[in-house]
C-alpha cells in the first residue's frame, strides 16, 4: 500500500520533535511577553522612558509604537523574538532539506529510488511550508486568546494579515536556504544565505528607518516589506504578502531546476 | 569492446565509451562493458578506480560527460522513476542518521520503490541477523550495511547494483549475502557488484571487470581468471637427482620460481604453475612421488599482477590490499 506524498510525510513527521520544540519556544515567548503589556507597554511610565531613549534606538528596535497593544505585539513578537525563532527554524529546515541531506550522504539513496528530483524538492518544500504554517497558526491562536486578558486591542483580521506576513517573511529565509543548498549541495552555504536574508533584512530596516537619505535600504529589506506599515495596527499590505510568498515559490521552483541539472553527492 | 547494437535485449546493462569528468579531472576514460541478464557481474579495482562513479551514472545520480548507457533497455538519464523502481541500489557509503527505526526507514523506502511482498523485509532481516526496531543511528557499521542490503533486495528488483556490499559484514553474514546473490540469480535477477578485493567477488560473480584509474584493464570470467592464475606446486620424489628433476620441470610450460633441494635419496621441489595442469601431470606421472601438493589458484595474486602490469613498476603488490582486509573510504566519490 503506497502512501501519497511519501517524501513530504517523512520530512514532516520525522521532524516532529524539532517542530514541537519550536512551538514550545514560541508559546513561551508569547506567554512571557504579551501578558506584561498592561504593566509595561501600556503604562504612562513607559511613555516617559521612551521619550528619554535616543530616537535612533527607538526606531531601530521598532519601539516607536510600543505603547499601543498592536505596536507592542509587533515590536516584541512579530518583529523580534518570534521573527528570530521562526527565521532560525525555517532556515534550519530549508538548509537541511536538500543541502544537508546531500552532505550527509542520504540524498543519493533517496534519488536512487522511484522519485524525481523535482518531486524531492517540492515535497520537502511543502514540508517546510506546513511546519511554518503550523507554528504561525499557533502564534495566531495564542495571541488571539491573549488579546482580551492582555488588553492588546488587536483586531482579528489585522492579526491574521500580520501572521501571514510573518509566515511569508520567515519562509523566505527558509526557501533561500533551500535554494542555496540545492545549488551547492552544502548545508552551511544554505544556512549562511538564509540567515543572511533574515539578518540583512532586519539591519536594512533598522538603518533605513533612521533618515530619508538611507530609506532606500527599506526597499531591499523583506522585513520592511512585511512590517513597514505596521500591519497589526493598520492591516496587512497584501501586495507585500504577495511578493514574499511569490519569491518563496520562485525559489522553490529554482531549487527544483538546480537540483535536476547537476550531479549529486560529488 | 563496445557492445554491438541490437544485443541490448539480452543485456541488463550496456555501457559504451562512458567518460566522466569532475571539473578538469577525468575519472572515467571511455569505459565499455555489457552485463548479460541473469548474470552476476563484479567490478573490482583499487579505491578511486571509478567503480562508484560507474554505478552512480547507471542510477542517474551523476551524469556522464559522454558515452552511452542502457539499463534494463532504457537510458537512465531519461527513463525516470519507473526505471529506478526496477533497480535495487546499495551505495558505497551508506549514511543512515535519522532518529527512526530500521523498520520505519525501510517502509519509507518501500513507499518510493517497487512493491515489496508482505513479510519480505522481516525474512531478509532475520537472515542477516538485523534488529529492525532499533534506531538507525545507533546501529553499528555492519548493521547499517545489513539495513542497506535489505533495502536493496526487498522489492526483488530486476537489477541489483551493489557498491562494496560486503563492507563491514562479518564472514558469516558475508556467506549469507552470497547465498542471497545466488538466489537472486536463480530468480532471474541481474547483479552488478563491486569490491576492491577479488576474494569478495569471485565466489559470487560469473564475470569480473578489473578497473584501474578509470579504465577497464580486463573483463574475464572467474573461470578464465582461475585458468590464468598462478598455482603453487610442491612435491618430494625418490630416485632422481636434483639436476634431473630441475631440468624435467623446467620443460613444463608455465613453470616458474623453481626451487629444487636434495632430500634423502631424492628431491624436494617447489614451483609456481601459470598454465594448464595437464603437461605438469604428464611429467609427474613418470616420477616416484612421495608427496604432492597442487594448490588452488590464487586469484588475488593474479589480479594484483594485473594491477601491477598496468602500473608498470610492479608496486601494485605493496599498494593494493591483498589480504582481504577492507579499508574504509570517506568522502571521495569515485
């Protein structure tokens, strides 16, 4: 009896420990940060502290909206801790999917079976997508549940939009890692490229927000595409979401082409 | 010898003028051979000779630079998954790292290969003495190899491509493996296996290709290798002088390394025989023998001579590993 999508199933199911670990980390971050909003972000003392900090630092950390519920959630979860955790998870999965598997010598045996290389890339990319969506759904649900008790005042449709941008943004780092792994057959290069997209996106956003002379950097920052208009407060920029998801789809397709065209395991 | 076109139907594998370059380094220099359906074909050669590269080309894991290959009547470059379902492959370097039991891993490979008969996996695991419920990364080298063998054999493929299949196996399991190969052959399956020592191949294979530095030195049946191989001869005889015995033996074709010592009223003599036995027996029949030892031919030695003759300086003996000990390779895919 053949199971459908055997490579997807193996990639998705075999990594359940890792998925569970990332889920626990994200949940912990949400439960630590968000309930503190009424006593930190929303307090008048916080506004006073914010005024005392250098404005450059406030902008770099995206703390300019931190005294509102959506701004606080954006700055702490989607913009910092959540972004970091999800980017690392996504890059690790992306780099392992082809480059890591090839480097460890296991891809050769898989490819000697009744599968195509395109199928290997697509099913494994699907497994990355499924895990990212699973974790982002968890983030969405937990924040939704905490909205009232933590007085976050986030509209559910904005939370949904921000979650999709969050997924698209972190997935882009993962598909970059997948692509570079598929081209080079090396896990390290995949990790470096995926992490590079995440880190540079963050840095370009932080620097680009400082002044108009350098705001062109924002155009190069996926982080800024996703979060530039404060989606939790103002609703998602759907064009940006389309870009992020579209680029990931293109990188997956290019990964399939790259892997199909070269020798494996040399 | 490039196979004539048209005889591919009786051949499971046909390779013609296959070359492979990695960058500027050419590791296969136009290799040609054919493997009859239902036969067991061994390729031997020292590490780095190109055995793994040939096998990887047949599985479309790497692509040849030029030349043709036909596997089960199809071009592996274009045939796709349907062809590979008909093949069982054991890679030369088997890495199984997952936190997954052998049973689950095999069930995964069954999902992406040809159909596996119910009970087949357990039967193979029992034959090889493999515990399927342990996590693969905790398995010893030999047990991983067994898992790899089960994976290659379990769907009873038409063609088995096995790269150093006995590597890491203890002698008892090696015997079981040879029995599996013979059964596969009796089943009509074709087996293509490699080794860097002949002793592992000679018991299983009908034909052997000797590969060295990306070229085929010779393709021969094990029988003809055996005929061409060197035997050691020792005997003692009475009533003959050392000089007479020496002269008599020197007249036998293929005799070499002749040593004659007087012993009592006769001689003690040792030599090597590189040709047919019959002429020697005719000479020996006229002697008053008290003892005679005619050893089995040492194929290892004759193959080492072939390696050495290609190298031209006779250093093959010291370099190639003639004792049947296996040397592990890491990280070079030729």
